[in-house]
C-alpha cells in the first residue's frame, strides 16, 4: 500500500469559520426578520387602538368567536371518537384511502369547502331537496349552526386522525390481556380506551378551538350580521366597509389576545402528532361483533359521505361552468400560484434554517419566535401592515407581497414543528461524521441535509403551498378589483350569485391546491434516496 | 506528535484527566470499564467536545475545529452516509463539496481496491455487509491519510474472525499512511493483537501508555477489577 493523494496538507488544520456559526447566524437573521414582521404590525395596532374602547358589537363578536370555536371543537372531537374507534378496530376495502382522504380537508381551500357545503346543505341543496320531498320546511345553512357545520367538516378529519393515533398507540398486548380477563366491550372502554381519550381529547379539542378562533372565510360566507360575526370578520368589515382604522386596530388587539392565550395553552397541551396517522399493525384490538359491527359500518359510511358529498358537489357543479369562466380568472390563477410557490419556498427555507440551528444547539428564543405567528392571525397581521403601509403607499399596491409574507409567517410554525424532530435526528445521526469530514455550509446542505430531509421538506412545502394557494384572508383586506387571487374570485362570484362559475373556479382552485401539494410531496419522496 | 498536556475533560458530572503523548506510528489501545471516558477522550481529540483546561496539541501547535484536525475517526456506527454511494462517501473524504479531479476519482477506485471492495463504488451502504461497510470506512481513512487514526470500536458488532481481519486491515492502513493509531476496545485480545502500547482509562484518569504485554502480565488493581476472571 501507499499513501494516496488527497489534495490538501495533511497536518495543519485551517482555521476557517465552523459550519455551526454560519447556521446560527442564518437562524438569528431569520428569527429577527420574523419577529420584526410580527411585532411591528402589533406595535402599529397598539398605537392606533389607543383611546378606543370596544363597543357592544365588538364584545358580541368576541362572544360569538368563542362560542363557535368551543362548539366546533366539542362537536368535532365528540363525533370523531366513534369514527376513530371504527377505523381502529375494523379492516375494510378502502380504509387506507379513507384515512388519506381525511388529510384532505386540512389542505382544502376553506372557500371551496363552504361552497361544497352550500351545495349539499344550502337552500337549494341536496338536503333541503330531500326535506321538501317529504314535506318538511327547509333548513338554513347560514348563522351559528352553518359556521359550526363548516368547522366540523374541516376539522372532524383532523380530530379523527389524532384520536386514531391514540387508539393505535394502545399496545395490542393490553387488549389481549383484557380478553384473557374476560373484558366486555364496556370494560375495555373503561380500562383501556377511556384513559387514552382523557389524554388525547383535550389536546385535539384545543387545537381545533385555536384554528376556529381565526376563522374568516367561513364566517364571511356562512356567518355575518350582528349575530354571527367573528372578530376576524369584524376586523375586515371595520377596515373595508367603514374604513374605521381605530376600531379595526382595537378588534385586532382583541383577536391577538384570544389567539395568544389559546396558542400558548395549546402549546403546553397538544401533542405534535397531527399529521402522520394510520400505521397498521398485525393484530387488531378486540373487534366486537353483533350490533357494534353494524354501528361501526354506519359511522364509517356517514363520515365518508359527510366528507365526499360536498367535494363531489363542487366537482359536479363546477364541470359545466368550466366552459364559461370570467376572463379575470386567469390572472388571478397566476397570482395565486405565485403566492403559493413563493411563500412555500420562503416558509420552508426559514423553518429549515431555524430547525437546523435549534437541532444543533437548543435555543429557547428561536423556538419561541418560530411559534410567534400562532399568536396572530391573517387579519391581525394584515391590519397592522395596512396601518404601517397606508401613510406611505396605497395598500392595494402591496396586496401580493403582503399576502405572500403573511402566508409565509402563518405556515412557518407548522413547518418548524414538522422539521424540528427530523433535524434533530439528522444532527444526532450524522453531525459528527459530517464535521469530521469538514462537511459544512453549502456542501453539507447539498450532500447531507437536503437529501436526508427531502421527504419532510417536500411534505411541508406542499402543505405550505396548498394553504397559501387557498388562503382567503389578508388578500381580501388589501386587494382591489384588479389584484384578486383565485379564492377571492371564487368569493366574489359567490357574492354575485354566479354559483356555477364560482363552482368552476373553485374546482380549478382545489385542483391546483392539491396538485401543488402532491407535486411537492412527490418531489420530496422522489429526492429521498433511501 | 499528539500531546495531551494536563488535559481535563468535564461533561456534566463526568471528569477525565490525561497527560501524555503519542508519537508518529505508535499504535495505542484504550481499555477500561464502560463509562470510564474512552470515547469521550477520542471525541475531545477529534474536536467534538471542548476541554475544560490543559492542551491538546499536534506537533506543538493547538488544534482547530473538528474536520480541520489531522485526524480520521471511525465511530461505533454511522460511519457512512446511507443516502450516498460508497464512492461518494469516500470522495467526501477528499473534498467535502464532492468536486473531484480525475486523479481523485482514480484515488477513490484505488482505495476501494486496496480494501478489497473493487467495483463497489456505485453501491449504497445498505447493499454492503457490516464488514464491507467497515472496509469502506477504512478506505476513506486511507484516502484522507491523516497522521492520526482514531477508532471508537467501529468493529464491535462484527464476529471474532471478521473483527480480527478488520484489525489487520487497520494495521495495514496505519502502516501505509504512517499514521499513529488510537483505538478504543473492550477486548484485551484486540489490544494484544494490534497495539504494542495500551492506555488504561479508569477512575477519572487516562493513564500514560505502557507496554501492552507488561500491562496484562501485571495488571493494576483497576484493570484487574475490569478484567475479572476472564483474564
């Protein structure tokens, strides 16, 4: 053997700046930018809101917000229990497809969901058609129960997946032990399932409560009026209709308080396991027969119909409308794609930078900053930015950049929590090997970080892209007739009662949202070399 | 020449001292009970953990950050990136950006051939047996040709025959590169097989290297306690 050329002096170490320093500097820059982006609007709000006290109508909006969020959380989690139990203890054709489908409403543009629900439950929808056939008076989908219905539609699948995970986390041996002791289903529930539910349900309910606190598009389409206005909607109305900046700022301050309290409570309680459910195991928990089998089948069928019918209605109503779409749709589509791609890229890069730094060295400040956007909402940030921008430029000119940045900030906490455990595992597994080979900076990113994290990065970017694509929030605050995005076009078509065109635009929106998610997710899987 | 001068390591409640040196071409085993700090000492020499006081020097100079040190290290596991090919894993040892000259590509091929893995370059680590993965990691150490080779029990999971074969390969890699060898082991046979000198790590101290034969012929109390009846 002979020594081989290695192209560098063998002995002396060159004292270059180590990779960890660069990682930390990058993360500090991202954290500072994010903190500034969230805190500056909040500061503008607090200055502007000074001297304004909330009116009775504002308190009514706060009460309605809390009421609908509490009802939505309670109904979603309670209904999810039988669905999750049936999915946990039965095996049937299409089970995996149904569980996958349960991931869809999380990515579904809210405006599309409401359109689908109106098609099924609205005045001339399927349900009322059935009711009139048997001579019953029609039901209205508007108001509190409509808002709760939409929130249950959007969150029941999320709750089901979280509870299903809890069920699957009960070791099969426990059920076997129960069987050997002669447990009836009631005993199994009391000794095995109820303790699990006590642990999982509060976290699931709190997450859904927090999500529903900032509900805007649902309230905009199905709520409204003095009796069914959320704070988020009230902010929009104060700014867009009354141009009452002080009142909008006051409401945004109230919304911030609600979100901050709920988010910090959820942070303590919730388990970060909302995404990946549905691992099968070889042995099933005891699956009782008899009437319980029929009940499980009915529950699964009902849940599947509840999910599929509104989506199917959008497709059926949208297809004929595709021939007759307004010309304004295409620029709006391009704008939405731009918003989705840019904000997904920014958000994924920022979350990765923070996650890598925190994985390498725990940092409570970075951790807190990454979660900061959860204490705000689209309209809170939007109003603050509106106040900051308005003395300098016409806010409408900033509609797209603001929409991009707000969506970037709002999807960052999800991505951060998704990437952090992966970044930790990567650091534990390969940091020393990489450091021993001087693998730093861009080379480490290219040869280690991106390939090893390709899957969660693709999945996370897909979620961010779909959420930004479908977001109807801050854009409604800033855009004029010219600068609308696709969700806003859908909303305006609905407002003009052009339901067929609205459904067609919604069909394009939902197709593009899911296509973006699918493309990013597949891209990640494809790039995963393992 | 590696010099540990009045070195103190502390990690939490754990503390270890060392004050000795290793000359070029020396082959030194580190033996002692689990948790005594053998791996910690190697991690400090490789630059993964800072030392509390004292000095780690190479030829009289203090050392830079990990990766810039005159060191190749083989860990207990995770010595290869599973998502890269064997050739890429070796190439990283020459250039972290993997921009290799034709001569360096040739060098990778040669190193693989020298450890008996000719033609394995395009494969992924998972397609190799445990022994072959160890060979690939050794081939990278051969390529890097750093003057200090640190082994943190990379072959502990291999059977006795395969391990002995790997140790012979280590000896030939160290011989070819002229590197000094520091090797953690639990097995006195490994020390006798490969290392003329042994460092006993016990009771918070890494003792200065002594002749392996003498040490096992006349073990001090701490080593007797560790070896038990098996001696």
